[in-house]
């Protein structure tokens, strides 16, 4: 009997609270009614202390949750949904616009456009393979140079340098990302290119000239010069992300490695680098995306020759550089369509690159979770 009276009192309390909420205009979204098994929970949300009133009700087989939200919450969710959808629509619209404008070239050349080495605007014969080759090789050179340097800078800023020096050096490294591309290009033409030709390429040609990649005449404008400029331009992006990744490594991991007798390098190798591997991959892909799309600086130093050469010293061209150099001079509709098709190829490379980056990061995270490291 006493138990029945106690249950009735709880039911009455719940009913009184619900009526008070509806009558006094208390914001309903701060409350939710959860029906689960045989109990009702009326809980206040958004407060530091939530008082739950448990009421025994009839049995329900399927749990049912009723949420009532504020108008502001609904508006915020709607705005964020619209903005997120807008980004996807912009990407889709960009792809559709490029595809429509590139249709004349696609209809005439088909898939051979991607594998053809001919680029003859006079006879309206176009192929994208030399520019795909130049884009891939210049980006590979840039990453080969930039990734080790960026990791060294990131480890110096996060692990080695004192705090006062780390902040100042980090600011200077980030400042490199604010320099306009045309400034890099001018610097490369008048200073970096001649220096690479007279010293770096001469040294490589003297001792490694038997390799095809280091054979041929030495010039100030070519694939190697463009790769070095790209490396300098992407270092701030990779190093900044890697620095942030290394700084969020738990301090307990460093202390545990040192407590086991590890040196500074062993601590970094065993505790810091494995923990930030997914972030390093993401930073590298970010730098690669920056290198793929760079236009002005590369167009000024790469030589702009639609050729495929194994030598890194030979002039070449990239997808972005040929579009920038020749779009204003395109006279025929097919010429313009071929250039837009190159832009479509560049967009496709960017999308594929992001998908591969996602898969790599997910694979690394899964492996780390499975191995417990």
C-alpha cells in the first residue's frame, strides 16, 4: 500500500511539473521526456544540476525519446545545414561548369586527351599528358625536399627550442605563407634559378650525371628549379600543421619514454612520431594540394615547354602554368575548351588527392587502434 501511494505521488509530481511548464511558458526545449522500459524521466537540460523525477508507467517494448528544442537551435541547425550543402553545391557547380565548357575537346579527343603528348594550337591538336607529367614531377620534387625540412622545423619548434624562441621562429615560418607567389617567382628567376644552375645542378651533373634524371644541359628555368620553389612555398603549411600535431601529444608519453631510459631522439621516435603519424600524412597531403595548384611562381621558372623528359634539368610545364600562360592567347573555341579541360583534370586530381588522404588517415588510425600503439 505504501509503495502504491509513493508511486502515485511521483506521478502527481510529474503531472504538476508538466502542467506548470506548459502554463507558465517555460522554454520547452530545456526539458525532455524519455520513456524507457517502465520508467519516465523528466529532466532539465542545460543546467549544471539536473533533477530527475522517476515515475513508473506502463511497459513499452520500444524505447521512445521525445526531444523539443528551442527555435534558436532549429535555426542554427538549419543555417549550418544550408552552409554545408552550399559548399557541396559550389563544388558540384564548378565541376559541371568545367565539364560543359570542356565538352568540345572531350568529344573530339575523348580519353586520348589524357594520354596524348601533342600540344599544337596551330593545328588544334591537344593532349594533357605533358602537363600531367610536369605537375606530378614538380610536386614530387617539392614534397621530397619539403617534408623532411618541415618535420625538422616542427620537431625543433615543439620539442627542442625553448618556449620564447619557439614562438618567434614559428611566427617567422608562418610568415613565409604570406609572401605572394609572384614574389617567389621573381626571386627564383633572378637569384634562386641561377644559383641552382651554377652550383646545385652542376654538382649533381658532375657526380650523378650517369643517371637520366641528372643528365642534360643546366638551365636556370626548368623542372628542378620549379620543384625547389614549390618546396619553399609548401614548407610553412606542412610545418605548421605538424607542429600543432606534435604539441598535442600527451606529455605522459614523453615522460614514460624518458623514464624508461630513452634519449631525446628515441623519445621523439617512439612517442611523438607514431602518435602524430596521421597528422603528418594530412599535412603532407595539404602541402601536395598546395603544390599541385600553384600557378604564377611555377609559370615563371619552369620553362613552359610541353615536353616529357626524364631529366629534371629540362624545361617543362604544369596544368596550372599552361592555363595561366595560354588562356589569354587562345583564339579558337577548341583551344579554349582544351584549356578548360586541363582545369577539369586539375580539379579531378584535387578531389582524388583528398579522397586518398582520407583513406590514408583512416587506415593509419585503424591500424593504430588495432595494434594499440
